[in-house]
C-alpha cells in the first residue's frame, strides 16, 4: 500500500473514531507520520515538516435542525465531562422522559466520571421538554442535556 493511501486511510479511521466518540480532536503519531483530526476547523490542511510528514484533517460536525437555545431558562447543562446514563442501571426505566413532571432536586440522569456515578438533579420544578443527550453518550462540561419547561 502506498504511503499516501496509508495516510488517507488513517485519517478516515481517526475521523470515524472522532464521530463515534464525540470528541472534538484526536491525534496519532509514530516515527513516520503525525496526524491530527479535529472538528470546527474551516478547511483540511496538509503540511510536511522535516523527515516525518505531518497531516491535519478536519471533520465537519453534523448539523442538527433548529437546536434549542442554550440560554433557555430551563436548560440543564452537564456539570462535568463523562458518560451520560438516562437510567439507574442497564434495562431499567429512565429517570425521566419527555412530558414527565419533575420537582426541584429530583434526579434527572447520571454522569459517570472516573468510575463514579454523579446524579444530575433538576434545578427547577416543571415538565421535561426535550432530552438532548442519548444514553451512553460522552458529554463535555457545559453541554446541554435536557430542557425543563416551567
């Protein structure tokens, strides 16, 4: 396999991994190649520096139709980086679903961070509107998780 084909294949695999994990950037390097793949960059670029080629590529984020405003008063955001779980254990009913009435302080979901399960509670009472996160999805600090309609 030609070196250029190997680099292109590596970039495709890293881009797929980036999409699969929800990360914003991933980098791979060995003695002959260094590849950095990231989101939200305007155009792919390729550069060669010294004996080892360096390639950088971008992956366009998926565009979601009419995402809810991040400043919605009932928006619940992730307090940490981790993996979101909508139910207390696999196969169990979710803590909440769209249309559920919730009280302030009620557990809405959990975020696993460093093998610790952290409950995310309702900051206000109301009715669950849209759940933006999916079960088992990695989340970042400040990412919108769900909306509580007052």
